[in-house]
C-alpha cells in the first residue's frame, strides 16, 4: 500500500511540475476549436434552419420516428451548437491568455528554432538575466550552464570589454553570426529553459479555465454522437437478438 501511495504521489508531483500550456495546444487550438470561432456568426442561421434540422434527425438510419428514447434531431443540433460555442470560447481564452512564448511557437522545438533564427543578442541577455536573477533555481538542467560560457558568448557577440566604462565593449571585434554558431549549444539551453519556465509557470489558472471550458464543449459534442451510435446499434442488434430467440 505504501508503494502505491508513493508511486501515486510521485506521479502527481511530476504532473504538477510539468503541467503547462504546450500539452493542451491541440485541445484548445486544434482545427475544431478554430472552426468553432465562426459559430456565433453563422450559428443562428444553422440552428433555425428547418431543412438542416430534418437532415440531422436520421429518420431512416436510426428509425427516430419510432424510437422511444434518446434525443430528437432538434435537441441534437442545439447540443452541437452549444458545444461549439464552448469550444470557441476556450479558443478565444487560449489566444488571449497564453504566455508570450506560445505566441511564437506551439512547442519547445519550434521555439528554439525561431529563437536561433530571429532573436537578437539583447533578447538572450534578457533571458539570461531572468534565469540567473530570479528567486528560483533553473527549472531544467538546461538552465544550469556555466557563467564563464555566457561571458565567452558575450565577448564574441558584443566584443571584448575595454577599460573605458562609457564604451563598455569594443564592438569592432564583435561577430554575431560567428558567436551564434560557436555557442549554439548555450543558446539552445537558454531558449529551452525559457520556454519551459514561461509555458509551465505562467497563468496556470487561466489554463485550467480554458481546459474546463473546452472539456464541456467536447462533452456536449460527444452526446449527440453517442446518442446516434446507440440508436443505430439498437436497430442493428435488435433483429439479430429477435431472430436468435
């Protein structure tokens, strides 16, 4: 029993530590959620279109005209509509409250590639400052790089330090492209640590709200599908059971 509790506790701490936005991008910003954004615009035209409602009643396929249980075509259409509204709201909340790193890339791999291709040295200086001067230790092993390696990168990217504090560094000896190539491993570590920290530690409350809204939406969409499946299976299985008897 103690082993089970220890395993459960370990798994919960692991989930809690890694809980973040990237794992739920597909749920909150997938093609269904994106299409659901258009529902408020065309939803009422669909909802009150009698011809569409009649097509969704499946009179012949599921014999709904003789069924004594389940949803009507109109009820099924309303559930689909409301479910899509919830998914559209979840997508809207996701786009509004997601951390900035998620606006640049949906996952760590793409964020690192975007950073290596587009970020300036000042961006890396900002990331380094947030890693080193926060009140927390690095969240991943990637944030535990050596300060000496960072200084070597600055020397290559900005030039060596000079005695005149007003100048700071000799920019004539700076080689940004060469610095990126030589210290690519360091830059990848900085980007990886930054993405993990921002995507798993920022606005978790909003993430939970987005997930709850999306789950409600998906459940509402699943009800009509389950209802139709049960009716169709009943029509298929009932004659077989009757013939066997």
